[in-house]
């Protein structure tokens, strides 16, 4: 980062919580310390399980729209109110997506795929982006209960890098049976309503909500700035699917990283908004982390006694709380407290306090050991353009007076950073990397589902004993990719894309729940059903204690994961695991992920060991995400981002397409004008081989991950085999391969050979 | 011979997916958690669900759980004492 990197200012807020609709309702609850937690009225729950919950009051979703989507849309509209121009991008944290609607349909025996069109967690951000008129990328992260905070951390990097000038970032989750009963079966729900930090606390309160923050990048605070997002820290415990590291070490590292990223001295922090769920283990680990950073902690409180725990929305709702604290001098109370647990060593605020802090820290942690910490500062603190950190503080002077140059095409296409491939592995119906490559080279289809023995070969029984198909696929890929990377050190961060998450766990949990009248289901399956469970397993297996991010965005899930990996790539000595996979589930896949008629049941994926590229050494990959709706179509934006038609022809010897839109169209309608693939050919005047990777590797969402790995190996070999190149081996002569997802969510990955400039 | 204990061995191995353990190899007095069989908090919750579903035995607090899940024998003793006819 240079000293002229833009700073990120909050200029709009939106929130729906148990306290009510709108930021005003949340503010009033924070001021009065009310406790609106009560059994939900809009979720059907057997009488014996009607525990206190955090339902957004007086809010009914319109027909045809899942509750999560409706909550997100209203919060987004609030945050954008009065804005003349739409944001450049939308970044949301979502864990459940349309599952509330899916539950009702599935329980009622509905088998029409069209009814499940909004199941995917990524559809929430797409809806919000469309509603806001945003044609830029709609990114979705699913990192369990840290999702909302991770979304803001991503927005910060987008603004700093100049890729976006404004980002709508937030988190959302609606109440549903999966989470209501999942947490109950984990015995993590306090029957009296959550009492964070209490000596007698016994769990959280499952809630819903949405939090949205409109951020703009600028060198100086704009007039309407409410606060500055100064820094963020992401870490992973790499320890256990649900239990925090004893002593809160992962949380402590996230706080330290966030403060260092912000250039803020711990002594300048005037309030810490705790994750404070009210579970025994979270509060103990978090308190230890806070005390490790601040021997004499600043004022602290958890606001979950007011909002309950709105899961993916928590980090975003609490970002709104942080901004209100800075803006209005309101330090909110820790509601629900009887006697503070003396073992925690914290003295939480019992009443609202009128005080203007300079800096607020907001903690969010989640299943999978995901830790995300945000640092906010009063917007007027550095208006002179100079850092005003206290003497000896690590403040960096980012507030240069010169205007920030914004790339002309910032809203046309997002080009990620360049990553060098150290090792790669893929999985298909043919088996692992070697078997897949052999079939692909011969032009034979690998579409299918690999046998379980292929996934578990070489993995200790204890490692796979309580995980089902998708996390097994992820682990199998990671073992093979690390083998291929040879002596490369252990990966530090994990970026994983999956459109549908662990479908087997989700199905097993819901099927057992429904069959037992909402009484029994496997807590193991609930823990395993979260989208980020596979990435959490990778972190544990490989000791990856840095950022751990799962992206979910339909067919663009892998591309988004790789894009995020490039955004967070740091030193060359910090290897990254990045990949994507989806499983085929015989019941759920045909409903949520219908494929072209006649295509075989297929799944698989690909995973790469990467590091930030240095020059043009080695095989490299570059993710590109074009705008969705721009004059000339996404393909002109993609071609432009790749340096223009001439550069595309010069740099790429072949194009692999993963093209669900075109292939799902009946053949008769597939005329030249309607085919995105041909449209791309016209844009780039590309005359080399265009290979349908979806046909060869399988019709599933993250097939582009497998295609990228195959492309890496072919570029490494330097030849496109005859079966794919029209009958004669085609020397690539230093050219790379472009992997283009030409579906409704266009995205591409450029695979570059040694010496080939990105 | 203790038929309930043997029944629980099988159910235990199945419930937590111990594919590398034969039910008959679990010693009645070895610890289930940590060193010993190596179960963790999620496994114990899986057993809690199994006990309620199959035997009508509820375990809803940690102190009781620690006592019941100390070993296979303590588990069998608790089930014997508290089992109720299954709900229809």
C-alpha cells in the first residue's frame, strides 16, 4: 500500500434488528437498554422449543422473497437513502441465504426447481445490487458468525486498492429452522435469553437481522462522513469446528492485526464492542483475548443482550453500533447481566454511557475458528491530512493531500492481483488430478462423481469420520495440491468457493429434523452444514491461522474466492490455499442446482497452493470479474480488462469455457447472437480452440476451479493436446489459457505461462 | 454380560462415526472424552441426541453430562436408571 491509498469512510447506515426496523430503532434500544428478545411469531416452533429469539418485529417478507433477502433489501435501501448514484460494488456476509423458504418448500414436498431459485446465499447480494442499480460485482462471503465483519474487511481492501470508489457492505440472516434447532441441539441456547458475560450465562439467543454500511474511498473525510473504517484483522484459530482456542489466542491475534492495520495504538481505543454471544466458551476466550491486548481494558459491552445473535448479520449490525458510538457519544450497555462472571476479568458497561470515544474496536468470531475484528475512528480525527496518533503510536500517514487516482475502468471490471501457482490438484468423475488430466487430454468427458474411496484415500479415518462429501473433497484436494507444491511451507490463509456448501450435511440435518417433528437431528451435521466448514477443516488440517474466507456466488464462487485471495495476498513467504468445489447430492442438487437436460450427475473442484507473484516467474493466475450490465456487455469489459482484443489473442492459446447459460438453452435457440461464447469470440476476435470445460469436466457450479487446474497443467506442459486442438498438437509458445465462466455471473481466470505478462 | 452396555457400544461407535474402533474394543471404564476414546464436545452432543431419541433420557446440563459421559459404564448405568418408554 502506498501513502496515497484511499481511506474508507462510512457515509450511510442501515439496520433491522430485534429492536425494530431501522437504525433509529436500534439507537433507541441502545440508549434505553431494552431487551426485546422473545419467542418468534413468524417461525413455526414446537411449544417445548419456544425459547426467546431475536425476531425483527412488524416485518413480513413479501410473497416470493425469502426473509433473508427482504431484510437485506430494506437495510440496503436505508443505507443508500438520498444517494444519487449506486455503489460500485456490494459485499455481503450471508450464511443461510434462502434456506428459510427452502425449508418450507422441501417439507411440503415441492420438487419444482424454479421455486428454489433464491436458495443460494449469493442471490441475496445479487438482489441487493440489482435493487440499488449497482452493475459492479456482488460478492458474498459465508464465514459463519463473522461474515458481516469479513464483508466490511473486504470492502476496506477494495477501497484502499482503488478498485471501488464506493461499496455497500453488510451482513444478513433471517430466522429459520436450521439455525433455530441447530444451536438448540448444540446446547448453545440460553432458555432465559442470552446474558453475555454473566456468571450464570448458558448460551446465545438465535436472532435475525441485517446491517448495512455504505463506505466511500477518499483521501479526506467527505462532508457526510459518519466515521472512518481504519483497519481490519482476520485470523483463524485452526483448532476446532466450534470451540475457540482456549485462552482466546486466535481472537487476540485478530485484534492485534486489526490495530496494526489501522495504525492505532491500543491505548487510544475508547470502547470495545464484544462478540459476547453469551456462551460459556466464547465469552471466556474473548475476555482472555481482550485482557491480553489491554491489561486495563477500555469500556466494553456486548450488545447481543439487545439484538440477540443475528449470525452473519452480527458483525455488520455491530459495525452500525460502533459508528453510533463514535458519532453520537453513546457507549451501549451490556443488557441481560445479573452478576458479572469474575473469572472473565472484565467490567462491562451496565448502563448507557454518554462519552465520545476516538476509536472503537468491534469483535466478531464464528464457527470454523473465524475471527474478524474491525477498527473504526471518528471521521474528524485526521482532517489536517496528517496522522495524529499519539506519540510513539504506529500510525501510518495514509492521509495524503493529493487526490486519489481511480482507474478509469474501476467499475467496468475488477482485475485481481497476480498469484503464482506452487501446486495444484483437481477432482472429477474420472478421479484425481492425473486421471482427470489423462481423460481431458484425450478429449474424453470426466463428468461424474468420484467414489468416496477416492476422496478418503490417504486421509486418516479420524480426520474424515464426521464429515460428509464436500469437506472430504476439500481435504482430498488439499493433500494432493500440497504434494504437488513440494517443499512449499504450510499455507497461512484459505480462500474457498462453493455455490451450495455442504449439501449432504444440510440435507441430513433437515431430513432428520422434519422426520422427528423438529425434535432431533445431528448436531455434527449442523456444524458441518455451514458453507465455511470445509475451509475451516482445511485450516485445521494445514495449520492455516491467517484469513479464512469462503465465497459463495453460484457459478462465480471460485472466481470470487480467487479474487479475494489475490486481494489479501501479502508476503511471498505466506502461501495461500485457494480453490473451489461443489458436491452432487441426489435430492438437493436437482432442486437448487438444476443443470442442462441430459447432463450427468457431476461434482468435483480444484485447489491451488499460491503466493503473491513476483514478476513473471512461474505459472500465474489472475482473476477478473467484469461488471454485470454495461454498455457493450460483460464481455467487452472482460476483454478490455485483459488488455484488449489484440492482447487476448496474443496472450492466450486457448479458452476454456464454463457456460451454463448457453448449454442450458435448447439447441434451436442457440443462435449466434444469443451465445455468450460466440459473443466473446466476436469481442476478442479469438480464433484459437474454445473448449467446453463444463461438458468435459462436469456440469456443476465450481467446475471452473477444476478447469483452472487443468489449464495450469497444460500451460506448464506448453502444449494443447491434439484431441482438444482440432487434430494436431498445438504448441502454446508461452501463451496461457483463459478460463471464462460465460454464464449469468460472468467471470474469468487468466492462466499465464512463465514470462507472459498479465 | 450386560446387554445394555453392549447395545450402547454399538450405538456409540455408529453415532460418532468411529470407523477405526470396533465396538467390542471399547473398555467399559476407559474415558470417552480426551485421552481414551478421544471424543470431543460435538461427539458428546451427538450422544445426547441419541440418548433422548432412543431411550428418552435427557441430558441438558454440563455437570450431569460430565458424570454420564465419563465412561461406557457410567453411560449404561445412567440409561438403565432413567430410560423411559419411547414416545410414539
